[in-house]
C-alpha cells in the first residue's frame, strides 16, 4: 500500500461506523488514508502531534470526525497548515447540531471546511479530500471524472425507470420541459 495522503482522525471509536464512509470514498478513488482515534479533549498531546507531524509525512489533507462538543477539527487546524475538513457527528441528545456549530463556527484565521452531519458529510469529506489530492494527481482526477459520469448515468436511469412507471414518454433531453412528466407532490 502506498503512503497515506489523507489522515482521518475520530474523537472516539464510536465514530467509526459513520467515519468509515470517508475512508470508503477515498478507497474508491485509490487515495491511501490512515485512520486514528485521537481526541483533542482526552488525548490533547497525541492529537497535536498527529496534526503537527502530518505534512512532514506526506499527508495532504486531514479529515476529522467528532460528535458533541467537537473541538477536534479546530484544534487540528490550529496545529497545521494543511487543509482540515470537519465532519460533525450525532453523538448526543442534540443529534449533531452541537458538533456542527462547534466545527463550523471557527474564529477567523483558523479555517475548518465543515461538511454535513453524519454519513453524507463523512462521504463528502472523503470525496472533497480526494478532489484536493486530485489537483496534483491526474489518476485521481480521472477516477473522479468517471465517478461523476457514473452518478449522472444512474440518475438518468432512475428517471427513465420513473417515466416508465408513470407511463410517460421517455425523454432524451437533460432538461425536462416544466410541468408535464415530473413527479407530482403530495
Ligand atoms: P464516546 O463514545 O467515546 O463517549 O465519545 C467523539 O467524537 C464522540 O462522538 C462520544 C463523542 O465524543 C466525541 N469527542 C470529541 C472529542 N473527543 C471526543 N468531540 C474532541 O476532542 O473534540
């Protein structure tokens, strides 16, 4: 396996079910990543060291997933010049809103790119990290292009299936005419 280019940190092992989506997204793009449990609260020394040493080890992006009072991404951003992406996780009675605010509301000067709460955010963090890596790796860029094409084809296939169910005429245009043929609401 090649050297990791993305470092994924999680505040707890309880975050793995969601944060594995970030790793999967990177695996799909052929981008090697490394995952660790490290908490800004519970293991501040270790977290600082991981963030400080990342660039020197060839890491290009750090992805942090944390729930509740999620300070992990912010602390990492304070310790490195690498781009830091934060994934807020639903780990308390506030269902991720606490983590979202803690991750997004960084003071000016210490940026954290904040994704959505939960699995969609984790997957998008992986994809976004992949896009950053792709700026200097044409092979990753090719994979992203192919993935986007597949995604568009899937949507078109779903639309064709829906049109079939509705008994409508199938359309070849990307832009359906307004009104007719669109699914009705309610
Ligand atoms: P436990 O399940 O271990 O009690 O953790 C973790 O990311 C997790 O979602 C509960 C939640 O606490 C979060 N946590 C943080 C930090 N460390 C742990 N937000 C941190 O440093 O920001």
